[in-house]
């Protein structure tokens, strides 16, 4: 979703659709009580759907279990989710 679209190629609906809060390379995690090290996920893919975006992430610190998860952008309505933008020192 990081591709640049020409304004003439976009429909009005695409142009007016809210942008996703994260981009490929950003890191996210859910803040929890008594957590000393956050369980960070790195965004590897962002796909638009009819009502928002699907966000595919890869765990950074897991050695067993699932390494990737897919979320909806609805998770960011919860204030406990933290976004660390790419290019900012982690």
C-alpha cells in the first residue's frame, strides 16, 4: 500500500477513504500491565478491504508458535495499542 497513485487514477471513494495508521516497517504492540518488554510486531503488509485495512504482522521476539498474525485496523480504536513509526529510533 506504499505505492503512489496518480490522482487521475483514483476514484472519489478511494481518495476520501481514511488512510491506514500504519505502514510497512512500522512496529506495533499492545501495552499491558506489568509488561517489562513489549511483544512487538513488525508490519509486513497492509491490504485495503471494504471497511478498512488488513494488517499482516510478524512477531520480532517469538522463537516458537505463530510468527505472523493478521489484524484489522479496528484494533487501533483501543488506546492500549502503540504504534512505533518506521524511521524513528526504536
